[in-house]
C-alpha cells in the first residue's frame, strides 16, 4: 500500500509519467503475487502492551497472518496492537522475524524468533532465538538467546539483570558502557579496541548498564 502511494505521489510531482507509473505498479503487483504464492509477505509490526500480564509471543516460519489467544488484537495502519491487562494470559503467533514493539509493566513475557524492541518496567523477560534487540529494561530481568548477524542493536539496563547468549552464526561487535554494574563477558568473544568481537563483527550490539548485572556468553 505504501509503495503504491509513493508511486502516485511521484506522478503528481511530475517525477514519473503515467506510463512509467503503470510499469512500476505492474512490477509491484507481480512481486506481491510471488510472495502470496510462497505463503508469506513482509512481517507485520506488532505493538504489544501488557500490564501485569503473562504473554508468550512465537515467531513461526511460513505463517502468513497473526493468530492470538486472549487479549485484544486490533489492526492498525502500521500493523497490529495487542493489549493485555492485569492478570490476563495469552499467546500470539506471528510470522518469523516480525518486529515486536513492547510497552510493558509488571509482566512475565516470553518471545521466540522475533525482533524485540520497546520498554519494559519491572518485567521478567525470556527470549529464544531473538533476531533483533532494541530494548530498555528498568528494574527487571532478561534471559535471552540471540542470533544477531548484522545491523545495529541496543540494550539499556537500569537496576536490571540480563543474561545473554549469542547463538552460533551471530556476527557482531559488543560495546558495553557500565556504571555501578557487574559485567561478565565470555571468553568466546575476542577483546578488541572499544569492545568485544564475535565472528567478523558485521553487526553491533551496544549495551548501557546502570546499577545492573550483565552476563554475555557465546
């Protein structure tokens, strides 16, 4: 939808002629048909809001659409919103690799095979095979295995505990900025100027910790 809107705007601005726009729209339609035949499309953005809840989010390979048990799932222009209230429990299945934006407080949450971002206060988080991380955790716990090959990733800890395990295939440079914190880095990560490296260092994971405990191994 966004690609079509952009093409039409380029026609209005005189950047494209109507004939060129028709050609681009035809290419776009062919690409969408190919994706539909293969049973997938671009992973949707999911916004998860949880307060005092227990939720598990599973990224499933080949899944074409979202499926939820519990909570209130609402389609939005940029993706989906799933909201859980106090003492609610539920599960959500999404296409593997989907970006999940978290807004949580006092909740127990599990994630597997997704790219996790957002903010969590007083939460216990478990991650299995996370494919992306951009998280701020305050007064909580995070235990996660990560498969990070490229791109920039971030973890901001405040009065929190984090145990991270970098899975085989991860390729990154780890940068740690710690104040009043305990930090343990596994021997599998090579010490380099400015941080630690695993593999060729194609990606980057930047961790800031204040009054927290951080353990990273590979």
